C-alpha cells in the first residue's frame, strides 16, 4: 500500500500558511461579495431568518479576515526568514506616535 501524499499545503483551510496573502485577500473579497448577495436575498425576510443569517455572515466575514491576516503574517515572516531587512520596533512606534515604545510593561 502506498502512503498518502502530504496535501496539507494544498487541501488546507484558507487560514493556513498554504494560502498566500494575495490569495487570501482575493478569497476574502469573494466571500464578502457572496455575503452581501446572501444578505440582499434575505433582507426582506422575517426577523428570525435575518438574525440567523446575520450571525452567520458575521462569523464567515470574521473568519475570512482572520485568514487574510494570518496569510499576510506568514508572508512577512517568510520574507524575514529569506533575509529581508526588518524595521526596529522603536522606529515603528515613533512613526506611529505611540508613547512608551508600544510596550504595556
């Protein structure tokens, strides 16, 4: 019997590191458009249906945003591991005007 191939990077959920940041953003946009269409379809419905669909839409949109954020973080980490220059945190905090260096300690 032949062992199963490792498909974790291709058959994974959209929030895994298998998706690039750009792919995740495209998926997020497509999901948002689908949710808008779904909402339009039930907007004239009864309150229970609207509340149920609204809760589902909120959850799906949050998951899509999370997936895109994780993919962007994975892409940034891959760049650093490949030797890309980093920006010191103090410089970022200063540019953002955050007092105390952004630390809550």
